[in-house]
């Protein structure tokens, strides 16, 4: 099986990001649940509210990631333009290898 190593790094990066989001959300859930339990709220209600907070925190992390991707990644038109420029440069230059004598 031939796999591009770049895709492996993308997969590892995605796994790390999911781990971080999970840790942040779990910490928020645990803190909210503990605070509600300390106030005397029923355990089921405290857990549900804690998981709600965890979901909101995870959604906020995803939103920040999408915003960062929109701002930091180049537009498809810019990528196409750069690719066309590279193709023009390669076509203009003589990049052919001469056979060894």
C-alpha cells in the first residue's frame, strides 16, 4: 500500500487536535458538574449541564479552528495562480537532463 507521508502527518495532527478538544471539554464539564453538585443540584441535572458546557466548549474550539483556517489558508484562486506561475517558469526554463556521455 502506497501512502503519502503527508497524509499520515495530517491524520496525526487531527488526532492531536481531537485529543486537545476532548481534554478541554472534559475539564469544563468536570468543573461545571462539581460546581453544581456543590450548590446542591441533583446529580443527573449537574451531569447534563456539565455535558452541555462541554459541548459548547468543543463547538467553540471547532469554530475557532474554522476561522483560523479561513484566515490563514490561501484561497483556491491564489493556489491556482501560484501553480500556473510555477508551470510557466518550468516551461520557460530548460529543465531537461542531458544524458551522461
